[in-house]
C-alpha cells in the first residue's frame, strides 16, 4: 500500500483539497497499486484553531504577531466565534473566497517558514520540533493509524513553505515506521540545485529518495520497488538518492501525456470535512507562452516538452465526473495560463452540456481574449481570472518578454469588466529597470480602471536563480550582491538571487511598495465591505454595529476596532467610546434614537463616521 501526504503549510489552500495527491493516486491505482491520502495541511488548520493554540496568538506572544496585529485580532475573534469556522460536526467553514478563509490564513502566516540553506539543515529542522509543527505531528502520530501493509509514503511538496514541515514529518514518520520508504517530490524540490539537493539528502537520512519534475512514472517505479522489497532508486529516471558512493541523481525521462492520465481520486473522508471546496483540475503543465524572463515555473518539467495541454473534451469530462462524484461545483484550473483556443472550446462544451459550475483560472493578457471570448467565459461560469499583468510600462514589459504592452493590458481590463468577468490582478511594481516615475505612472494607469478589479495582489520583484533574469542578471540591469538575512518577500529564499536594481533608490522603492500596497488594500477592502455602495441610513433605519465581525479592545481611553472581514482598523476616541457604549454589544438602534441621547449634531457625526468606516450594518445582520 502506498501513502500520499500533503504537508503544511499552504495557507492559501485551507478549505480546499490540493490535487497533487489525488492525481498521483488515480495514476497508481490504475496500475494496480492501493493508495491512501492524508491532507495534513487541512488537518493543521484545524489544529491551529484549538483554543490552546489560538491563545498565544491572541495574547501577542507569537513572534511576528504582536497584540495589535491582524493575526492577533483574528485569534481573539476565532476564540469568540468558533462556530463560524468549524461546525459541531467538524465541517470546515473556511476556504477560498471567504472572509473566514482569509482569517485562518492570517492565523497561519506567523508560522510560515521560508526555507533557505540554513533552515533546511538538520539542527534547524530539529529545532522546529519544539514549536507548533512539532506539537501538531506529535498529536497526529498519536492518532494516526498507518495501515500495516504500507510500504512507501510519498510526500508532495509543491510550495517552499512546506519544505521544513515536510522534513520534520519525515523524521516523525521514520520513527513511527522505520520499515516504510519515504519519498519527497514536487516543484519545491525540482527548483533546488543539485548541490542543495545533495546536502538535503545527506542531512536527512530519513528520506529514501527525491523525485524531481513529473512524478507519476518515478513514483510508480519506486512504489513497485518498495512493495517487492527490491530497493534500487538510483535506477529510476528523475530520482535523487544516497548510494554507497554518495548522492546520485538520474536524469529525468519524459512525463506522461496529460490526456492519458486517469481521473484523479479525491478521498471521500477528506472531502466530507470541507463545506464548499474548490477542486483543482489540471489543464496544462508548462506555459503556452513560456517566454517571461522572470518566471521559474517553466523550469519545472525538465525531460518533457515545455508545454503539455489537455484536450477540451476530456477536460470537461473530468469536470462532469467530479460534479457527480463529490457534488462540488467550484473549480480552479491548474495552469500557468489558460490558452485562448482551449478556453473557447471548453466554454462551448460547458454550455452545450449545461454543466452548471463556477471556475477560475490563471490567464495571460493576450489579444485573442477579446470581448466576445470573455463574454463566452462569463456565460460558461467563469467566477474570476487571475491575471499576471505585472505593470503597464511597455518598455519594461518588452524587456522581460511579456506578451502584452500598456494598451493591451488596459484594453483587457476594460473588456473583462464589460463582459462581466471578475479579475484578480497581480502587480509587480518594480520589475527590473523600472524607474520611480514609471512605477508611479503604472499605478495611475491601474487606478483609473480600479472599478474593473475585484482584488489586487502586489508582489515586490525578486529575482530567482532558476529564471533567465537570475541566470543573466546584468542583461536586465541588476547588480548581484551578497545575501542579506531577512531581505526576502516571497516564500522560497533558497531560489532567490541577491541583487540590487539601481533604477530606483531604496527610498523610492519603499515608497512605491507602500503606495501599491495601499492601493491593493483599498481595492480589496471595498470588495469585502458590508454592502458597498449602499446609501447611508436614514433617521429611522434600524442599524447595528456588526460586533460578530469585529475585534474590539481598549487602548488607554480609546477603543480599537478591527473589522475581520475587511481588515479595516478604526479607533474610537474617548468621547465616542462613551457615547456608543450602549450599542457596542451589537444591538439595533436608529440614528434618531442616538440623537435623542446625544443631540442631532453629535449623533450625525457618529453615524457618518461609523458608516464611512464600515462599522454599520442593517438591523438584520450581515
């Protein structure tokens, strides 16, 4: 029997089931092997919501989450409102697109470990055992009942912050079952250099093999070896392992034809814990464009073609199967960028078959996504598109070989909005060689089309070693420097290239980042606000302060209010705190009643300020 495990920490996937183990399970089971799956990332989220784990966060005793932080507010709220996160039956009410999902994400962020050469060494991993991951695995090991016939466990590690928890998991699993072979694989391992991989395998003897790039065929070979008792991983393409002569890495062979893969097997018990999961469905491996110089995802499939896509008919067949098998109707398409021709045919099939689903996908700004196609996508259930637009500076876009220019980017935003397609736009304000003036003009461009955006994510630029920018930094105006501890924004320091970009001064770059993040907070806060655009209440309208979504705590004579839905912070001065004391428990009142107590001018100011701050809700609640 083969176990497939997805470890923490991928906080953005809470409330859903990541498809990597389901795809591998379907592949192995089709070939006669029996499998079981464990989503330890989701189980970690549940562990994190235990009162004894929330209390230190709520009290500001966790590094990176001081008392006044959003994470601490989220913990205090979670302690007060546990039923809004997990039902009495154990069903998880948090997930993608929900404010509860963002709350649980915030609780997990202080525990995220960005792996670098130091954190992956044996002493650092052993030190982690004294923290929350050690407590989680200790509790899990006490209750885990690994089938006696288990011969191999594959640990799927697509994201950098999973690496250290995965290594600690390997230590615990080997102590629990020394007879079981442990195999790590996934993009986080595929992006490691061979010297780094050699160090990892030398430092962590619990790991019997590492699979790089496509995992199906190598894992099948290793599983059959483990079940037969003949363990020779060095003979398997795409595998790194220890041998008597040191660590050996075998070149990868081509991966599978995606159209030949069997249906993924999502475990029923794990699915039953999720109230409204978003299931990932593989649309492609690689990118149909594949030219962006700062991207390292195109490096993940060595040995195979740079791009492998699905046929629309088999793809829609899989969606139909998952609807029937699990009742879910929300999907995320796993792709670097959905091709326009595929999108057109897929949407036509969804409409022909009357498949009532909603879906999201990554997309590249491409002139072939015209108004007509975007309207077709909206009518076929497109919930939103994640757009790696990055910037509107044509010079910089051409430097890094993006497909679109400024005019095409702005056209796409306007057409998608007109077609009814919601957009999640990713911005990189300081791509290589971007000047301060260019970055600020790009921000003004996007601000003018703010109404077209559902949300915005900002990613300060960081060069990765595996991308073309990292391999030829001078060609993009970058100056390679010595590493600086704690200088990284993203989640895989092991792949970062330390550098400076003289196009901006440090002060200019900091100001650009501040303005972009402020813009994103405003857009995202508006999207999450209660009743955006609703008129201000009249004198006799019943209103209330929605305390069920607030963390309220004193700061001297003032009162701090944090809206857990919008992340907005409001400070009530001493006078307002006193005048609103009677309604701070969430009871309904009218502006006229408040005026009778404090006078029309004072009441009018209080109500106006509460309304502008998003601290008023209708009498019915949400």
